[in-house]
C-alpha cells in the first residue's frame, strides 16, 4: 500500500466522535456562516498564538490581503517578500494595486534573508519610483523566519511587518510566536497545513484593537463596526452601513468547529512532527542536506524538505516504491511570467534560484509510522549511494 504524503484520516480517527458531533451540531444549528463557533475559535487562536486579537476569515490569501487594505497600501507602494514561496504571498500586492519586490532567502533556512531585504529597500528608495510600505516574511516549511533581524530592518525604514505563517502557525522563536515582532501574523487552514480544516480557511492575528476592528469591517463588505459607531446613532441596522470597500471574507462555521477540535491536539501533534523530523535527520543527515532550524526556533514541520542533486530522478524512484514526494517550489515566483516584471533585490536572487532546482519534500505528518519512515529513509539512502 502506498505511503500517504499527509495522513489526514489518521488524525480524523484520533479525534473520533467529538469531531463528528461538532460538525453535526453546526449542521443542525443552521448557523452556517459566522455562527458562535467563529468567536470561540478566534479566542482560542489568539490564546495559542500569543496575540490579543484574532480574526477568522475564508482563506490564507484573504488573511494576507486584509492588512494591506487596512493600511491603505495600494498603487505606487512596494511590499517586500521572498520569491521562494507559494504565489499567494505575492499575489495580494497586485490585487490592491501595489508592487511586490522580491527578496532572496537564507541558504540554510529558506526564509527571507534580512541582508537581501535591507539591500532591496535601499534600492527602491534610491530609485524613487515606489514607496516602501511593508514586508511579508514567510515561515516556510513550518519554521519561523529571522524575525528579530527582519523587524530591525522594518523599523529602520518605517515598514509594516506581516508574518505569513500559512505553513507555520504554532512555530516559535525563543518561545515567542511571530506576532511578538510582527504587526500582523496570518495563517491558512487549508487541509494540508499543520492546523488544517476541511476546506478553505484563514486567520489574522494582531495586538492593535483598532486594526482588528478594521479587519472585522473589511471581512464583511466594509460594514460599520463598533469603533465607527461610538457616539453616533442610526435609525436602521448599522450592519447595512458600509463605510469602506471590503470583501466577503467570512469563514464557514463548519470549518471553525473542525478547527476547535483540532486545536485540542495541536500541541501534541507539533511535538510528534518534531520527533518525525529528528528521525529523518538521524537517518539522512550524513548523506543529504537536511533542514536546519534557526537557533532558538521551533518548527511545526509543514514539510520535511531535503536538498540534493538529481531531485527529479529521486522522485521517480521513490514513486516506483510507493513513496510520494512533492517539490515546493520548482519555479520561483519572480520567474513566472505574470510576476517577471516586478523588481528584485540588487544582484538578483541566486540562492532562491539554486534551491528551486534541488529541494524535495518527503512524507511528513504527526502519524507517520516508524516502519514507513524507515522505508522512506532506506529508499533515499539507496538512491544517493547508487548515484554518487
């Protein structure tokens, strides 16, 4: 039987009847959009992520676009981000009329390189065509970016900082979640994420009450919210008073119910993923480049990504043995046609381009059977030894 890349069914069986009861409760309630589970989930996410406020929304992409809209980022503005990430990270800038500026990555962690960021900001300022406004750092493959260093660059240049934790919600650096350094932290609950729902979903975390209020408004078509109404009275229901252009970015109640159940075991699953990663490192570290986590960092291991020559040949051989793999990401964003006209950091993105041809991700989840993992490790070792 093929080994699953991610075993969502093992998790579902562990959660068992309480999960099914939670889903059925929503179905029977009729509160399918913005039901009471949404507020309950938001409180739980804020507590877990060490933030004062959390807002549930319809996807990780919406989670990224909401802060850009709240800050008024748009035409003529530059937002800096890595190119070695999923397209959604960069996609949100053109959606609000702003320009992404692509930055290189650290060769060890694959996360945004603070030195490349500094060079890129200075270059944009010298050119004078765009106004630097924000940075989106990505917690790629589940581990935190170098937030202390990135935050220093952002503060120096007056930039907002977004932690894109689509793959990394739950990761920490010296025990602190990314929101400790970032103005906003976002995440995705796509089913394959470490904390995933049964459809699409996302969340935005922040510590600023007014900013959170703007997110609440923008999530539902720019409707008037509490801070808009203070000292005012209206003859009609204020939810039909729209004070800004917004989105339909609501989360389905069903997804909140699923996530509340998954949160009860999330810390345990993070620990289990870490044990799987350690076993991979022991089994493969002498032959291939295995992941290096930033000092003081805790990864949630969205992926276990190794690096070697002959990546595609390895994938084919493993596939023949019933072992699935994936490549994140074979074509950096800045090399894709629709994004190729946007600026890149001075000197280009040599690390990004080199890594894109060498990385490959192995099966990774909290329920990976040791015997299956031994099979994966043995298959990789056999390939490397044969192709030296």
